[in-house]
């Protein structure tokens, strides 16, 4: 797959493991595609897409302990939060901004993930603020002698923001159990990566903060799994943070409000789609005999049934009543609703 060959058995992954990775990747893609259709039909207001980044997201999430580790995802990370326990129904409730949305009760834009029971740290609209949040949680865990690591993601564009550098520096100085993963999808909205960085790779910045920096093919979930697992093991041993750059390609416009035809050619987009990580991983599973055409069809049918159920449920679910406008904004004085 795209460069260095790697087998899942060599990583200690079973056939069932890699099929689960594929199904989660496919679920993220089909949910995302459905959200675009809903947006274009005027039923949901906004989509910020994960398409093209599912392999990096799910491969990384699979290398973590979803029963104890904390994650601070960025807005495209549907694959990460699915693996950590957020359901398709919950993600669709967020897209429709319904009262049952677990992230904010329909008060935040889609992609602002946050769910206490699954240790998903609440995201914020200013990009990269999740990096110091993740670092702070890792510090709190150390002070309380708890056994977990934190995993935080961001795009390569926001790796140029101050929060990234401050968080990485603090993590490096205090050797905190943090994994910082940059999903380099080649564009900061419309600005190509070569006009964003003074260094060759985002991972080159790791040495400045006293942590290893690794660049990996983000189109291969197995390669991402390998480097994130190594970083997680390193962090659990008390050896400090790691910076990982996963090189991907954004298959859609920046968001449903963007027109990428203004800054990308049709040939550029076609080349990216030819290296779709879902198609590449599907081919790997077929070539190794892990997946058959029949099993592929069964997975597709199961995923689409869940996407359809989530869509129908969320569309019919109620919005928050107007009198709850300030709920979750201010703390109640008497223990009741604001």
C-alpha cells in the first residue's frame, strides 16, 4: 500500500481487527456522504468533512486504549470519535442540531465533539486550542497518578498557530504522556502546504520540543497504527510526548461553505481520489484474503442500515425548546435548569 509494505499480522492485529478498522472507516465515509446530501437538500446547515482522512483517524484510534485514554479531536475526526464510542445516531443528531446532540445539545457547529463518558474532550471553534487542553489533561493525570495518555489531532494549517507550539513545548519540557497527531491534508482551507511551512515536514518541528517527530503515509491505517502504537507505548513508559504527521489528501472542499474549484484543479482532485484510502485498504483486504466480495457487501449493507436509521431518527428528533436557550451556558443557581 503506497510505499512500504506492511502486514497486519506483523503488528499483532487479527483479521477481525482489520475488518473492524475497515468498517469504522466506511461508516465515517458513509455518514459524511449522507451529511453532504442533507446539506445540499437544505436539511442540515453545515458539513466539515473527514473524507480522505479516515485511514489516519481510525488507524490511530485503534492503537489507543479507548477504555481509559483521553482524546482531543479536531473537527474532521469522525473516525476517531466513532472508535471511541460516539454512535452514528449521535453524530447525526449533532448534524441536525437537535436537543439530544451529546456534544452541546445542538448549540455548537458539527464537528465540535465532546462526550464525557467516552473521554472526548470538548472542542472549540478557534483552531488548535485542543492542544494545550490535551497537554493539561495529561499533566492532571500525572499529578493524580492516573494511568492514561492523551491523544490530540489537528490539521497542518493549524500547526502554525501559537497554541500548537505552546502546547508542544510544555509537553516536551515536562515529558508528558501526549501524542500530537497532525493530519496533513495538503490545504489550510485554500492555502497549499508548501506555502504554510518553512520546514520540509511538520514532523521536523518535533526536535525543537524535545520529542520525536515521525511522518507516515496517512492513507494506510496499518502504518498509522504502527507509529501511534509505538508513541503510545513510549508515553506509557514515561518517555514523553511524540509528534506524528500523517500525510493525507482532503477529498472534498474545506467545508460545505467552500468552493475548492477556486484553488484546486480537476486533475489535482482526480489524482487525490485515485488514492482514496478506503479503496486502497479494501484492495489490501481483498488481496490478502481477509475480505471477500460477499463480506464487503455485508459490511456495506450493515453500515448503510445504520446510517439510514441514524438519519431518520435525527431528522424526526425534537429541537431544544426556546426556553432552554441559556441551558449549558450558565450554571444553574438552584440546581435546576437555567
